[in-house]
């Protein structure tokens, strides 16, 4: 292990010890990555579902501008404006607490006669909270990668230019750095209720990206991040998360990663023009209806060729057609089945069923087609879409992903409903097994649906990760 990795591990150890989540026999270590800088590696063989580590945020705050909620507990009932006139809201039970007092005093100290606080202040809270951290936590932030490009750190400009607050140089510099680190590393945290939060988890931030991840993460009630193996991991293997959307094709993922994370992915999936046989990128050839795929997916603006007649197409043309189709079908009207038929008839000559745009349309169909009020036919369509997307996930080799859990849970409900109507969809799918697998994937997740929580209860499973981790 080189000096930087050793130093990093020391900072992480201190961070975890201080929060009572350090474990001596750890399953991970920091090492030099083949791809970029540092990475995290398995210290022994790890089984699917095993907890690799638990991390806790050094900073936590709202991610987008939510409806007004309590800035301490994110509750939105009976909230009132903070009596100290900082411009933010609190709920009755947080009014007496002191969780908000430091940031409240700070915001008030920045105010001049002209300044005012708007709901935009909510997204500035996470970086502002970094001002109150001690040296150890500041060290955790400073050791992480930061995005210094001008599009990052808009929070400081919001505060200075829109809300006319007066920050001193030292504060401004530190908040700017925190914003740059947050943009490069923060995780979306889905609490039980309330708005989506963003949290900075130092150890999790060291995980590199792959479009073929081998772990998944969930959050508990106290915003701990529990990192679990999504498939078997061998000793010495690098541990990868995914920062992109699993169902996007290579061009979409790589463009998005380059724009937001400033790197071009070169993982095994990005290498393979067929993306493990899913052909998520495929367009239909105008001449022969073969699949047009990128010749070398690692080159931006390269040439795409038909796999049966060798006809060549420029990538820019492909990207244009995809964006037109995606836009045309991004809004699905209320009579979704009409749109479904329309989509099929409009797109079937341009893209195959396996193309990303078609897959995303199916994915949306699953959630738009609701429950009990659906006709038998619509239920069957929903079931088909569910199985199709699940099959693609399987081929993409992402293991026990969050999306798989979500879809299995939905498929379970769908199967149950069909059975109650006397329709057997597919003998191959046993609804109890589906539910059981979903329950395993959701393990320790505070946002798990009730049906899943009931499975845990029925099996007398402890839902406290402490019982498994330590
Ligand atoms: Zn509250
Ligand atoms: Zn206040
Ligand atoms: Zn990739
Ligand atoms: Zn062709």
C-alpha cells in the first residue's frame, strides 16, 4: 500500500471509530486503482448479501429545493418559521432542540439590510453545515476528490448573488471546497419520509464506478449507509458502485459520466458493443433491419455499423434519432395503453424492442399501470414488461441491485393479482420465491415496502444491521 492509501485509510478509520462503526476484521482496504487514483478492494472472498461496511455521513442536507420542511428532521407537518428569523422552517418538536442553532446564528450573521433568505437556502444547508465540523471531519472532506469546474459550487453564488449574504473569504473558500467535494462524491439518501437528502460518506466516496457494479447500498433510519455485496466478490477484487443509470445504453452512460463526473468509463460493459448481449444501443438498419451498433463504444463520435450488411452510420445521427424518440415519448398521457400502441407502431421500424428508449418506455409503463382497477389485459402487459426488464438486468450482470428488488416486489403484487383473477401468467415464476428474493435484497433498507417488512417479521429476522455486522 502506498503512502496516500495508508493515509486515507487512517482518516477513514478515525471517521468510523468516532461513529462507533469501525470493525477490526474489515472486509475492505484502500489501494491504488487501475482506473483512477484510489479504490477499495476486498480483503477476502465475500458472499452476496454480506455487509462489507457501514458508513455515516459527515454532512447531510436537502438535495433539491423541497416543499418547505423542518430543516432539522425534514418533517413537513405543522412547521413554522424559525423564531430567530433566519428564514427557514422548523417543526414543533425541533423548535426546542439545538440542532439548528449553529446554522441559524451563522445565517443571521451573514445578513445585511438588503439580504433575504428564500427556499433556495435549503440546498445551501449541506455546504453551510461543513462550517461547524471539527478538524477530523474537515480532514475527511479534504482528502476526497473535488470537482473544480465552474458549474460546481452554485450554492455559494446563490448565497452571495441571489440572497445577498455577506460571507467572509475564509468561509467562502471552505464552502466552495465542500460544494466541489459534494458534487464529486455525495450520495442521494432516501429517508423514510420527507425530501431526498444528500450525504457525504467518506469511505463510500472512495469506491470507483463501474457499469457492472458488484455492491449495492441501503440506508437505515439514522442515515447510515450499509454497503452489501450484490454478487460473490473474490479476495483482492476491486469493489465498484455505479454512478450511472443501469438501463441506459453505453453512449448515454458515458456522455452523462463525462459531463457530471468528468471521466470516460472503460469497464467491461462499455467495451462490449452488445453490452453483454442486451443490445441496449441497437438501432435498426435502414437497409436490412440488422442491428446498427457502435464499432468501438469507447470512442466518442465514432462510427456505428450494421451487424449484417456493414452499412455505416455516424454516431451523431444515432444520437439525434434517439433523442427525438425519447422526447416524443417522455410524456405519457393518461390513456397509457394508447401511447403504448402508438410507441410500438412509431418506433418498431427504427429501434428494436431491446433499445434503451424502448426499455425505458416499458419501465415507465410498469409504474404508470397501477393496481386493482386494471383490466386483465393491462395486467398481463405490466407483467410482461416487468419480466422483460428483469431479464435485461440479469444479462447486465448487476446482481442484487436495488432496481431488481423494486421490480421483484412489483412482480410479486402483479402475480398475486393475476392469480386471484384466475390467470396463470408463467409457471416459471413462483410468487413466494419472488417475494423472498426481494426481501433479501431490501434487507436493512428503511424505505422497504410493508409487504417486505412483513416477510422479515414472519421469518423472525432481525432488521438491525448491528446483529449481522459486528
Ligand atoms: Zn423537526
Ligand atoms: Zn433559524
Ligand atoms: Zn462502463
Ligand atoms: Zn444492414
